[in-house]
């Protein structure tokens, strides 16, 4: 086959590749995109979309079960998880037919090729069954996959991951989940609310170790109340099949333990998809977290860029998309857009746990004990939370020398609420700067306004201004 020439070849059509292809198609350049499997990547097929659809069904079941909180009769729902999984596949198919349809990119002028890809030079990509593509620039967006721990007997017993779970026709009757990160915790709460027996084994002393510890502890209490058997400080050693059940053996709290379930789910981190791409052969540096890139998302080979999970900076759909657009800008408009050094995130449990910037401990290490102050608005004091019977949670803002450096929210819709605070962190605003922004009442976000108002009044007091009652 003859070599075809392009300005840009994108390898991988997941979250990063889709954004890159959409953006590049508007620049009047010649673009090709290569995908070895299905357009949409992990987000559509094994990650964000199916898990959030599952969480929505679980939340509906939980609302029915506790409808008495809203003055309605509580009803134990009749749950058939086969119907829940069917709904998930329907949603995926709708997205695959619209937003993530290969034809949409073809119509926009992008040449979409299907097949395994490998670099054969700094400007060439060989595509299985489609020949060789030559490009001025190459953008790698191949993502990551679930990491599998080296547990004796695990492979022989069989296990589920976020990639294989959605191939099931229905949820298992019981599951032991290895790992206490966001994927496991979201799925654990959802499954428990849908009637699945769930045990979570977390090696460390708490779940969600990158989040604010006190909020993660409050969330742990909540998922336990939902029926999740959460076990901390676990050292898993082996797995076996016994009488049709899968058994995880190990220790917790210094005592030998074993946990039995119909299935085992492994949620113990991610591995970048660097294999069989020919990276090191063409001079691309690969480390344990993935491909090494600079702030422009460029590898040490000047014509090759890498973004998303492959680059190992932030393992989120939203950061992959942002990095992809930044990389394309930097290719054709050099120096225009550095990759973000801070990215907010959210664990979509009920309530959600959102994070931006530094935790309190990180802020104290970075700025010193005396400079840091933590401002807390508990949802027990929120009119909206009371109206919604959702008083469990809080908004927590961390300041250093009055500047906002961290923000954390354990609230319904925390993933929506966190953006105001993320912007404040990026712009190095002080908490009192937000006092001039009128927050809609009644919302959960008005708690931010109240904390900002308190900060403004505190500053006024330091300068001798006193607000006196006229009564």
C-alpha cells in the first residue's frame, strides 16, 4: 500500500483522541485517526458512561427504599439487574450512534482507520490492514487498562475488572472488590444498593487516599450504611475456587481472614497502554507511569506528543480531553497552551466527593502550619440540604495566607459545585473575593458564599470595622 501523508495522525480514539480529532478538523489541516477497537474508548465502553448509568439506577432504588424521608411510603424495589445492565447498553449504543460515531468524524474531514498501530519512525505510523501513514505530527492517545495485582491463584480463579464487568448480562449475587479507589468505591455503593452482597478490601488505612481524609472517612461511613462491608488494612495473599465460590485469603488487623463471593472485582489502579507501539524504538521515553512529556505534552521526539492516561499525569476523561486540545494547539501554534498543573476531580458516589487543589495536609506541608486555615460549611446548616433530606456532608475550603489553595465537597452534585472553587484556585483568589458573587438561593453553593462572607467580615474586623446591630 502507498504511504498516505497528513498534517496530524492521532493514535487512539478515546477521550483524548476524540477531542483532538474534533478540534483539529476545524483548523483546515489534513487529519487521520487510528483506532484498534471501538471509537469512544474506556469512557464510553468500560468507564464513565456505564458506571454513571449504574449509579443512577442504584440511586433510584435507594430513593424508593427510603422514600419515607420525603413523606412518601417507603417501598422495597424489585430489582432485576439484567434490566439495569440492558439500560446501560442502550445508553452506550445511543452515544456510539451519535457523539462517538466514526462517521461523524469522517463527515468532518478526518480519515478514520481501524487497526493496530505502531510507530515506525518519528513521522510514520503503520496501521494493520491500512498501510503506512506519514505525518508532520503524531498524537498518542492510547489510554490505560486495569492493573492486576500479583496474587497467587487470581488468574486461575478468574476475576472481573472495569473492562470485563460490562460484558456480564447481570450483576453477580456477591462480589469481593480488591482496592478502595474511586472505581471500586463507586461500584461498591451502586451494587450494594441494587442488592448485591459487597465486600471492599483496601490495603491502606482509608479509602480514596488522594482525597481529603475527613471527607473520605465520612463517605466510608455512608457506604457502610448502604450495606458495603468495608475492610481496611488488608493484606491479600491468595485466591482460590471452593465449591463454586471465589475465596480471597489474607490478613486484616494482624489476624488471618478470608472473604468469599461469587465474583472478585479488581480495582487496584491502572497501567498505561505503551506496549507494541514501537515507542522506545523511535526514541520516545517511557517510564513507570507512561510516556514522558513536557508541559506542552511533547515527548523528547519533537514530532510526537502524548496525552491522557498514556502520559500518566491525571487519569481522568476531562484532563485527557483538555490535554489533547492543548497538544494540538502547541503543534500548530507553538507555545500557546501548557497542560494544566492542577485538575479537579470527583468520585460519583452518593453524596459525591469532589476535589480541587491541595488537601489540608498538603497545604500545611507546602505553606507552613501558621499560614493555613480551613473553612467548613456543614450541610446540616444548609437550607437546600435540609429540603432535600441530604444533610450528610460538607464544603471545605483550604486557604494559605488567605488565598484559596484547596477545595473539597462531600455533597449531592459536588462535581458541579467544585468548578467555582477550582477557578478561584487557578486565579489565586482569596476567599473573601467570592463574597461579591451573588449565589442563588436555595442551593448548596450558597455555602461557599457564606464562607466567603465570613472571611470578608473577619478581615473588616481586623481593620477596626465593626458591624453593629440596630436592634
